[in-house]
């Protein structure tokens, strides 16, 4: 039986620990043992679910990342991906899978950080295609991805997932910031027959389950001598491959104000679908993509449930409704058709 993250789980606030001197001393010791004592060690990202620190050393610049307990599998996942498809992912300098802590070398600036690239359709096509190629290469090793701790959310699991999530949201106390409003919950329940139809349509493609990055965009990829290297896999699941296109299509549509049938979105979608055209005809892939994108909202839901667990009350007030938002969003239209 697949085990999903617990929306009611409350963990000690990870962000408070990461902001303290004890963690800095612990991290300094670990980085020193791996690459020598840093000249500087400073946080560059601190979120309730993960922290990233920049270490400047005599041998170069490195970035250390630690996830909260519910996302600590990323360290082991990056190890596995370096074994299975190293040319598609950031290299590892050091790793402690027990603590969910790993160190990577500085590869420059992510491709999406430059303003001129933020909504460049050509770049989005490259990201979609390279992301799909990574999926294709690791699909045969899906058991290893599951072994490192990724959740499986296949099309056949989706109706049960929605039902289980509705029950877990209903069990939260009234007024809980993580909660799903009753009217929205009713709309999601009424959508269950559509979820079943989407799942049947996507499953009919016969595509293998594989890695779903689940946050695929230009801020999570480097261009290393013309080759795209992905990072930030903490939201990842094992799912059908087309789910990975939700984030790129959704973000691009929002940034450019594009209608779901805009040719620019079709270009990006086709770049990702083309990789799978030996498994299913392009016409069938295009026709099933809107259904796959709706199911992909469930993957975003699961990722946010894992992010919520280590939040303090103030953080819950800001981000606590994110999982409920994504579950409720299955009643919205897909960003592509």
C-alpha cells in the first residue's frame, strides 16, 4: 500500500533550527571535513522546508543543502541520479543521506535567472525536452527511485489519492490554516468521476512510470557547456512522465498571459512530448496531455503536504493552505489544450 504524507503532522520548526548558531557550527564542521575550512559560510536560502548555504573555500565555491525530515530523501535521490544519468543532474561533492545533507559545486547562474530568459519560449522548450530525456533514461530504474523514498502516484492511484486526501483534510480541526474549505471539498468530491476519466485516458498511453521533477523550470537548471543539468529534486515523485509538464506550461502561461490553446504553449508541450513519441503517437500524447496536467495537480498537492509539516504557526499562516489550493485546483481548467 502506498503511504502518503500526513497533512496533520507537526514537526519541530526546521527553519528555527537552521537559523541558529548550533546548526551553523554543525554545518561548518561537515563542510570543512568535505572540502576544507570555508573562508565564508552564509545562508542564501532559508525556507521552512529547506535551507541552502554558500561555502567559499580555497578549492572553489560550493552549495550545501539540507531538507526537512519529510523531504530528506532528496540527498539519496541525487546520489541515485548521479549514478543513473549524471549528465542531466548537478554533480555531488559530498553527501550525508542520514541527515538529508549534500554539497554541490558552484555551476554558475541557473538559466532562468536572467531577465531576458525568464519567459523565453526557446529556453522553456529546451527545459521540457531535457527534463523528459532525464525521465526516459531513468524509467528503467524506477524501483531504485522508490527505494530512496519517492512516493508513487500512478494514474491508477489518483482516485484513491483524492479520496484519502479529502478524508485527511476533513479530519483537521475547524479553522486550521491547512484546511480545505467545505465548499471546495464538495467540488473536489464531485470531480472524482473526471479524475477517474483522466486517469484512464493517461494510463491508456502505456507510458512507464518514472521520475517527475514536479518543479521543472529555468531556476532549477544550469547550462553546463550546452548541456542542461537539473537540481532541486525535493518535490519529486514517481508518476507518469507527462505530469512533469504542468509546472513549465503553468508558469509560462501565467507569465505571458497565454490562453490554453496558444501556439507558444504547444511548442513547449511538443518539445517534452516528442521524447515519448516512440512509446505513443504524438497525436495521442497531445490529446491526453490536458488530462495528465490535471492529475499532475495531485503531485503538487503531495509535495506541499511534505513542506507543511515543519512549519511554525507564522509560517503556516503564510503557506499552510498551499496543499489545499493544489487539491482544489483539479476543478480548474488545464493550462493547455
